[in-house]
C-alpha cells in the first residue's frame, strides 16, 4: 500500500509516522510527502528520511481546482492508496474527497465532535474541560466531521497550562496516528454509516 502524507508545519506527526515505519509498525510504503509550505520543517524531515517530496503552492494556481489537480496528478503517478493529513492547513474540496473516498485520514487535537477547527487545544483548555485528546478520523466534505477511528483521552489537571496540555496531546497523537494508519493498512477498519468498527 502506498501512502502520501500531507503537511504544512512542523511535522512531528510525520516524524512519528516515519519512526513507526522504520520500526516496522507501519507495513506500507511512505511514497510521498506533499506540502503547500515550501519552508516547513516537515519537508526537512521527509528529505532526511529519504521520502520523495512535492511542494504545491496555492498561489501558483488560478483556482483551487487547478491547485488540487496538480496534487492529484502526482498522487496518481505514485499510485497512492491512502492520504494521511498531518497538520495540513488546507481544506480539501468535495471533488478531491470523493476521488479518495474513505481513503483520507486526519488527526485533530481535540475529542470530536467537540472543538472543531484550527484551535482545538486552546478552545478545549479555555472551555475548562477535564478530559480532552486527539481524534483520528476519516475526512469527508465537512470539516472535522468524518467517522471516528481512534481517540485518546488526556486528563486536564489544575496545574496544566495550554502549553503543557498541548505537549501531552501531541505525545498521544504520535502513538495514536501510526496505530490508526496500520489498522487501515491491515484492512481492519470498517465504516458502518457514521461509525467505524475495528475488526
Ligand atoms: C497536530 O496537533 C494535529 O492534531 C493538527 O495539526 C497538528 C500538526 O502538528 N491537525 P505537526 O505538524 O504534526 O507537528
């Protein structure tokens, strides 16, 4: 199975995926890392690991359709079976999602369906939740709304700051995401309506 990881930032989840792959905990090919941000650290991590990279910047295309067409062309070329969004800061169009139906995963740093959007950690912390944590889910046309694959629970203590909580959530993400990817690779994830069954 061929995997492409999409990133826009620091790529700590990408690193966790690379490390899991090296350990043999993800039994698939990490074929391609796609980024819309040329200077991001994730690309450095990919290069260091010897993974092919693709930079596609939105500003270089007239429309979102053209921008995505360029990405899809490369995914087809690499025969990608699974797309893993790891801190990719762009919404994927409905057309794109439909072309890779049930083949795009995302990780969100809050327990969905609570605290959707780009500030999941901060929003949950400021709300005063006692438990939060990451969610791995399928990507559908609605943001942060696809069937949930795995979630990790992190207790919020009174001593926690937003930073300490973020650290704990990221640590959990780095365990959860490789596990979810390997479940997908093994064909153990079954979608039944809104629900996911791990078989
Ligand atoms: C993670 O917190 C993830 O939940 C969110 O974006 C962040 C990416 O971090 N979708 P990194 O680039 O993997 O370090």
